[in-house]
């Protein structure tokens, strides 16, 4: 009887232990459960808007969108390419979303947009030794000085007209990234670069170019930018949810909070 009773007690403990392990496995399975959707966000190095830090993709645009994606229970993966390549991939449906995009009729053919979430302007940055003190881009170009731009960026109507002007078109030099254009100034391949002022000053500080490159008096008026979504991959319900989440962040000043942290 004693042996039988002992065996019974051991059996109970074993069953309890097995039950505990099963519960632990169940919890682990729950913790690994995927979210409702997975979105692929294209990015290019544009600190402080989009950049890599300690192995993670972060920045103003990235953090705003990640918070919006959390609200609609979506995970976000990242793909880094040049802006031109990212636009092509979005049109093909190979990526789902891009940030910091100006809404244009051409882009509306293959993409939907969120509410604008921040303004973006452009400043002409020039070599520190450059004597130009005017405040117009046309005046700078009239001196036969070359200006670096990023391929397929939209800089506003004024710059668009200058880029397509027969007198000035050959003075605009395309580059795959704004940061590369800053170094092209140092290499004397160009004389200035159009860049978002926040991004430009960030590059100058991070690369210690304060004594080599300066902001000029040329400022291009700001325009609103939004998130753009591929029409091939983002369906109506998901689009509405994402647009609503971003709109709520703008109206509740959550976007301003993210920007202030950078």
C-alpha cells in the first residue's frame, strides 16, 4: 500500500509538471503570435528623418510611422535603397510605404497618401569660401554654379521650372543621396546642394564640416509631405486605418512630440 500510494503521489506530481510545461509552451506560442499585418517600408539615409543607429532603423519619419502601425496592429520591415529605386518598387508593389513624399499628380497614379504630417523646405548649402550672398537660386545659377539635387526629389514648382529651363538645366547634378552631394561640394564637382535645412545642418554637424560648408541665403518655401502607400498592396480597409492613425497623431500633437525628440 505504501508503495502504491507513493507511486500515485509521484504520478500526480508528474502530471502537474507536464501540465505546467504545456502551459509555458502555450504562453510562448501566444507571445510569438504574428500581428494582423506586416508592412514593408522603404527608406534612404536622411538623418534625422530616416537613418540607422546601433543596428536599428530609426528617425522622425520612421518613428511616426511605427507608432501609426502599432495602432493598427501591424509589424514593419525595412528596405534601404535610393529614392528613385524606392519609388519604382512602390509602383510595382514590391514595398508598401514611403515617407516624406510630396503629393504630385504623377505619384497619385500609383500611390495613395496620408494626411501631410510635417513641412519640408530646402536651403542651398554652399562651400564656406563661396562669396555668393544673394537670396535666389536663379541668381546662384546665373554665375554658372552647379547645384546638387537628389534624383526624383520634388523641390517645388520654382525649382522644377529652373531644372527644366534651357539656360540652367545642365547646372543641376543628380545624386543618389543628399549626403553624397555635400561631399561633392568638397570635391569641387558642384558648388552647392539643395537640402532640407534640418537634414543639412545635421550632416554638417555629424561629418564635422562646419568650417567647409555653410547655409546660404537661398531658401525654398516649405511644402507639406506625407506617407505614400502602394495601390497594389495596401487595400482600402488597411489604407483607411493607417490614414486615420496618422491623422490622429497629427491632431493630438504626437507628431510634434516625435520631432522634438530629435
